[in-house]
C-alpha cells in the first residue's frame, strides 16, 4: 500500500510523541536503581546495618513491580474506553508528579519512620505509572504503524525503554564527575528526580499533540471495552498464552540487562567501575539495533522472530554466562562482547514484544490485554530475576538460575507456535 508523505510524517510524529514519553517514564523508573546506594542512608533508620537497609530499599524496588498489574488495569481501561492518547497523558503526568515528590522526600533525620514509608508510597506511584505506560504505548505504536512496517515502528518502544536505562546510567557517570560520593549522599541524589520530573513535563507537551487511534468505529462503544472481566472470561486462553511468552521474555531481559551487572561484579570479579562502562556500551548497542530487528521481523514474521529468540537464548545463555564470562574474566573486552552478543539475541524479542502482544487481542480490550499480561509476567518472573539469582547464589547453586531461565525459554518456544503468521485485525488505516 502506498502512503502519502504527509501521512508518513503524521505516523512518525505519533511514534516520536509516544516514544519520548516512554523514554522519560523508564528513565524516571530506572534512576531509582542507579542512585539507590546514595539515598539509602538518608531515608532509612541510622541504627539499621547496611545489609538491612539495602534489603528494604531493594524490597521497595521489587514492590513497585506488583503495582504494574494495577496500573495496567487502570490505564488499560482508560485507553480502551476513552482513548490511547488520554491514557498516555495521564500516565506521564503521574510520573512527573511522583518524580518531583521523590526529589522532595524528607530524610529519616527529619521525620523519622515516615521517611521509609513515604519512599514506599512514592515508588508505588511510579510503579503504577509504568504499569500503565507499557500496554498503552505498545498498543498505540502497533495501531499507528504502517502496514508491513509495524515491527519497525513498534521497535522504538524498546529503543526508548533501553534508552531510559542508558540515560540513567550516563547521568550517574556525569554526576560522579562533578560531585563526590558524600555530596550525592547528602542531597545530590535528588537532582536526577528533578531532571526526570522536568523531562516528563516536556514529554507531556509532545503527547498532547498526538493523533488518537481509537476511533468511534474501532471502539465499538460496547460495555465490555476495557473490562478485566471481559478479558479473563472471553480471552483467557490468549491472556495465558501471552503471559507465557512474556514471562520468559521479561526474565531473559532482566537477566541480561539488569542482573548481569551484579553477576559480572560479584561472580566474574570485574571491577564495578569497569562493569558500568561495559553495561553502558552494551545498552547503547542494544538500543541502536532495535529498529533493525523490528524491520527483520516484518520480513520473516513475528512467530519466526519469537522462535529464534527463545531457541537461541536457551542454547547460549548457560555456556555464555555460566562458563564463558568467568573463563574470560581477565579480559573485560571479551566479556563485553559476550554481553552484547546476548543482547543481540534478546533483540529478536524486545523489538517486537509490544506488537506481538497487541496483535493477539481485539481492539476493545487491546491496551488492557497487552498491559495486564505484561505486568503479571513481569511481576512474577522479570522483577524477581535478580533476587532469585542471588538467593540461589547464597545456597551455592548460582548456575542453577540459568537452568531456570532455559526452562522458561523452552515454554516460550512452544507458546510462540500459537502466534498467528499474518494477524489481520491490525491491518486497517486510522
């Protein structure tokens, strides 16, 4: 199908608007992880030992993942009944507010036990916002993409998701150039959250100019629009199927892009600063290659891409991470190449993960179906990946974690066979 230059510009503008907000959302979400070591002492009781403080702060991080299903339900309902644009605008507003609130959190020395409690509350608000972001953005990008190029267009969701991680990592490097460790602990940790809140306000302007994709015709104005009961009653098989391959995808994603940093430092024995540079470089490559893998999926099909992802990661993750990385510990360059190799294989999934979910659900429950299935799989398997790995390490079975990842990928491989070769109901113009 031939599209006019004006229509292509309109679609690109929509992708940029949605993606910019996604970048900000994930930047705001990940700066918690990057700067956690600096605000831990300020927001927790001084009589607690360092380990206990860390357990609480990372427990708050994990708790935010369990707000995602609630966020996906709430914002999925808004997106399926009142429009994708309205849902994305409310989501970015919530993230902006919660980021500014994070920057203003009182210390334990000021308000006592209220400090860790308020940390939890604000972080749960961020989890709620991100939970609503994923499903709505994935749905919007799948609907606004041009026929035959939807994989390419949808890949920009993970360009901006990994870009958020990358920017958070880069910001820490920059701030350490100008501020000492003590200055960051004494209030410097608030700066990234102010930056995140301001960036969200800028993104709000871009999103306010987006074209709505949920038309009166596609919405069908039925009472079941955005209904969780409708989703679980009529589309429960699809929901479970999507949770099946999302669980493995999220587990692989967090293992390779998040847990690997801890693994390379604690197990492989590479210096923390070196690992930070390695991760930043690898995440940059990961971000850049997403559109190429999205375009590849347009040519070979979503199902083939998903089968390649699950098979290749299942084959390589154990020999690369459990054997290869410790063997080449003396050469950070080779280890970085191995890490990039795993991120390349991961890109078969990440470049089309939102699209492959959106194509499984009908319009009136699409944003809810995508967001809720992602949030459930992510909360159960993705967000828990680092803690499961560390618990197995504590009892002397660290490499068993990679076997667990392989088992989940095998399940994903069989789930992927059910993905339609040529989904029809997204093939319409807006």
